[in-house]
């Protein structure tokens, strides 16, 4: 009988170790559910949210076989090769118009964790991708994606990070090339420190943002996102959900988390959702 952990370079996560480190009195995280395999951690966490699960659930999958990215793109992770997790948040009194900051907040937390553990140069591509500088190709490549979904009065935020994914295991892409922390030359690819760093950083940013009523500027989130965003200052083409494109220079991310794109005629367009392609 085959085991999902037959690859000794990809040991399974330890529930006991992670629970001891992360499920602390007074902390955000209340329950850690590590699954050997699942279709989608976001779907699992959404089901729990709709059933009344309190804030603070973390669902982690060693293997995800039907994960979804934006626009229903698939995200499949080989066993033990990445971090595939979703968190259940209930923002409470934060106005729902500000919930759009949550995937950007998760991006800031993920960038913090990756830089701290791997020492890689990581940046954020608006709105929901983590890029790392690949030492082999000398290009910035996509290493992670983030997807947030509303479930009643809850928000489920999913993160998929390629950690030890090998070249032959990377999915085909139409935009930026995909990579993993290992391919990019990470100092460490131990997943347990990454999980701990990610969830601790996510808790810190989320609690600060929630306590500020979702004001990203007041809690420092806006400044942190701007500093880590490699889209700002680039010429971009934004494919909007309606099918139109906006082409121009990405000059800012505003207080609502929207990308500000200045077109050739000097008009600033504020984009709340869309696929961004870095032109240069």
C-alpha cells in the first residue's frame, strides 16, 4: 500500500508540535485540522464556517487535489511538497467593505514568513501572488497564491505555497513562470517553521487590522503592503472581470486596497479586481 509520505525529503507536519506552538491561551488560533489529503482546504473551512465554527480554525492539507485559485483556476499540490492551508476569520465589527484587505493582509504575512525562514527576496504581485527571485533563471517567479472567500459573516483565506515542488511537478501557467522555495534557492525548506511563522505573522496583522476597524493605514498594513509590492512602479496590463483591459503604470495601492493604474492620458483608474500582467 502506497503512503503519501514515501518521499523522505517531505516529512509530514506534526500536529502535536504545531498545536503546542500555535494554540495558546488568548491567541487567535483555536483549532488545527491537518488532513492527509483533501479536495480543497477553502471548501473545508467554508463548510465549517457555515456550520457555525468559531473564528480561528486552520485547515491544512498535506495533499490538495481540487484546490482553486482566482477565476476557478486549479491549484494541485503533490504530497508534502507545499503549504496548503485555509484559515477561518470572523471580522466582527469591521465594515464588510474593508474585508477586501484580508487577502492582501495574508500576502504581507506570507512575505514576512518566507523572508524570515528562507532568506529569499520575496515580493507581492497585486492582488494575491507571492513572487520570489529565482537564482537559476534570474527571474521573478510565482511561488504562492492566495484566495479569500466570504461565507456568511466569515471570511475564509486560503494560501498555497510551493515549498519543495520540483521542476517537473510545477503546473503549466500562462503568465509568470511558477517556482518553489527549493528551486529558488531557499536557505531552509522545513515546513514547520514556515507554518509557525506564517500563522504568527497572520495573527499579528489580523488582530491589529481588526482592532483598527479595518483601517489599513492606521494599523500599518497599507505601508507594509506598499513596501512589499513589486507591482507598484511597473507598467501593467490589467484584465478586468468584465473582459476589458486597463493598460498603464501601476502608481499606487490605495487605502481600500485597490490598484491605481495611470493610463497614457493621465487618468487614474482604481482597480478592485483583475488579473495583472507585468509588462516590464
